[in-house]
């Protein structure tokens, strides 16, 4: 079960992540792009620099990866949502945390290609966004859905309504997209979190979250960026137990198994907070 982290890359040597990082098996050919050439993609892809090495030089992607799949029961640091998962780093954000739509599309295209070549890519976790609409990006995410990949996206950190002021990619009205808002430790919508009963689907913890960082470190961070990988990790758990679940059924399962909260009834479409145990049928 492979979960892609579409971000600033991942520190794939981190002690708490190294065992759960995807490594291209010999049965899967190297990645070949008609325009970019051939890449020896051992651990994923770096579309920001058009190379195979997706090592993180920002920290953001590593933090998100730890929430999804930091190794559990290893006497190190933290435990992610999914203790046994294959994390595929897709780097399109640079050291400063900025990236282009073009590079995001190239990274998504890479994920779809790997899926078509036999890699069990089922989830893309996307903790980023802007107010700029792109039909090309929408088409790329749609293609990922048609290939059987769920796309989990951060709702954004402007404290505003995405129903009124769209935020992308979370606002693309596609059957494989889940938009995630952030909660604080008291189950209140975080002050920075975007919301919207039509365009934001679910909430998850996103304030003061401790996770992996560069150079074997750990750090607290806040944002819908942190809430998103909670949902991505839970999606991975569900797929690990039910590998033949379609994207539509997986999305439905995650949204219907939430814990309903009164204060979220007018903030997110599902009216609730992620519940991984319920999503697993426990």
C-alpha cells in the first residue's frame, strides 16, 4: 500500500521513517518521461529539479510523512497513523516551500505512471494550495482518480470560507478529492482553518502536531497541512484491510464514519471529525 506525499520531498533517511519509505522494486522499470528523460527513481520523484532524488530540504513534507507513517513500536520519536505503509515522496516544492503548478502536475503524472506500471499507489496527500484555478491541474487529479488514486487536499489556512473564495486543489469538484479542515485539541475548528459545507468535507487534528523533521529531529507544526495526512494515513489503513475498495467507496467510508460534532455542522460537509477506527469498521 503506497501513499504519496506531494510536497517538499521527504527525509527518507530519518530514523522514524526509513523503514516505511517506498523503494522501487526491480520488477518496475525506471521512470521514463518523453520530455524529461529517464530517472532512476529509487525513492520517488523530484519534479522541482527534474531529478529522481526527492530528499526534503524544507521540512514540511517530512512532517506530513511522519503523521501518515512514522514507524510504530520502535522506541523512536512518534508513531504515525499507519505503522506499516510505503511512503512515496513526490517533491515539487523547493527549499522555500514554493512550487509551480507545472511541477505539481508532473509529480501527479509520475504517480499515475507508477500505478500503471504495477506500483500500488492508492493515495496522494497534498498539503498545499492557492486561490489560482488550473484546468491542467484539475485534469491531472481527475486522471489520478480514474487510475484509482484518492487525492486528499488541505482546505487552506486563511480562516475563510472555501464556498465563497475557492482554494485549490481542495476545491476541485472531483469524485476522488477530499478537502480537510483542521481542529485544535478541544475539537474546535482551528482559528486559521478554512471551512465550507459545500467544499470542505472532513476535519482532523491540525494544531500543535508533533512529527518528524529534518536531520533526525521532531517538531510541532500547525495547519490544515497537518490535518490532511491524518486523513491520508487513515485512508491507507482502510485500504490495507480492504485492498479492493474503489476510490468512491473509500471516500464514502471516510466521510460517513466521522464523529459528528455540533460545532462542525455548519463548517464541513460531513459535519464531523475523522475516526479511523470507525472507518476500519471497528
